[in-house]
C-alpha cells in the first residue's frame, strides 16, 4: 500500500516551507508559476488529497478548522466546542477536533499533525502542562508557517494572535463580593487549577474583593490542591475552623466535592456555609442545594472564537491587527448562597 504523503513531505521534497506548499496548492499569487506547477504536479502524481487540491484551486480555501481543547470532561470546554461547531457549520466549515488531555507533549504532537493537514486555521485552549512549562514554540512555529490561530480561555501573552477570554480577575472579585454582601465574614478559596493562568487571576480577584471590604487576607484560607493531593483531607482540615462561613471554588468539580464534604460535616447551607464557584455546568442547578456559579458563557466564547478565525482566514489583509475579545461573565445566584 503506497504511503500517504503530507504537506510536510512535499515541503521537504522541494526544500520549502509548509506555508509555501499550502499557498502553491491554493494557487496563491505569492508563489511563482513555475514553483506552483511543480508542486501541484508532484501532489497529483502522488495522489495527495486530490479532492482537497481541486477544492483549494477553485475556492482557495479547504474550509477546515482544527480545534484543540485540554479536557473534554470539563463542561466549560464542552460548551465552547458546541459554540465552535455551531458557528463553523453556519459558515460551511468542517472541524477536526483533538484533545490534549492537559499534556504539553500531546499538544505539540497534535499541532504538528494539524499543520501537516490542509487546514485553514486552529482554535486552541492551552494544556495545563504547556502553561506550567511556558514553552510555546510550537504555537509560534505554526503562526510563522502561515497558520492563523485563535486562543481562548487559557492563553499566552507571549504569542501574538487573536484571543477570546473572560476577565477572570473581575469575575472572582464579583463572586467574592457576592459572598461578603450576603453576610460571609471569612471566605476560603479552593483552587485545583493553581498552575493555570486563569487560576492565578482568580486568586488576585478574590484578594482584591477582601481588601475592598477591609477583610484581612489569610494565606491559610487559600487552599491550593494539586492533582496528586487528597482533596477531602485538605478541605476537612481547613473546615475544622468553624469560623469559616464561605467557599469560593475556582472550578466546578471542586465545588461539587466541597458541597459533599460540607454536608457530611453537618454544616447548614447557606446559613452556616455559603458556596460559589466558576463554570456554570448543568449539574450545579440539579444538586441539593443548587450551587451559585459564575457563567463564562462557553458557547458564546466558542462562537466568537470561530467568527474571529474565519474572518482572519477570509480577510486578505495580512496586516490586520490581532484582537483580544473579553467576554463578560454572569453570576447566577442559587440556593448555596444567602440572598442579599
């Protein structure tokens, strides 16, 4: 069976970049006629995605977008993907979806795989390991090769590209302030995402809300739980202090586990303990009591990221400045917090 060739293979054969091959197959005016003829002839001879070549020659686009998300079990990323799929379909684009499983190595390999295919652009939220290592060469390389990228939620300020985020610091400030306004005197914070940029920003917002209300910041009330630490034990130790009357959980699963432990410890919710969290998954409204949450509007983020990427793909102005779209969050008060 003949080996399937890729854009990277063709690029190596002719000693050019993947971007040059892609442009040649798209009949770009930037590539000389002789080079285009050689590359197209070679691609046809070796049966390289003949339909994709024909499509690109006719429309100069393959209408395909790559999507890399770090964790499909997280309801926020599931909502974002729904938004991406909805908007991509509306514009007649196809998706190739991949999951990095929070792995830097898998993210790098996935990026290489997507670049070697005939894609118009990539939407990505960074893996936890990528942010810990702060190694972003694979992203910059893709951009250098002419692949437009839109980052969402977990982004890097060191990479110049379009981005869609929420104001995590402001959102955590509002959630903490809500707990304080309902009567909480000592609010503890639970973070299982301390390695992530969004986690650090949320801690800053929490601290700012305490300072505004003249409440002392107690580092011992900021509970950072690593993936290999025992969540139950860490939280029970802190909650042994009966003066704590509020919990801000930076992630949905932490809130669900915290509710279980708080109920087991016989706290009355919300009279003795209030709970609020990030990510408004469907499960939160069906728990007893239902949990107050910050909605990041994941579906809208997905739609927005897709609109920005498609505009970048279809806009001929290569000097168009990159944008960072900030999506406003909403606090949804439920039974786990007292009424104001």
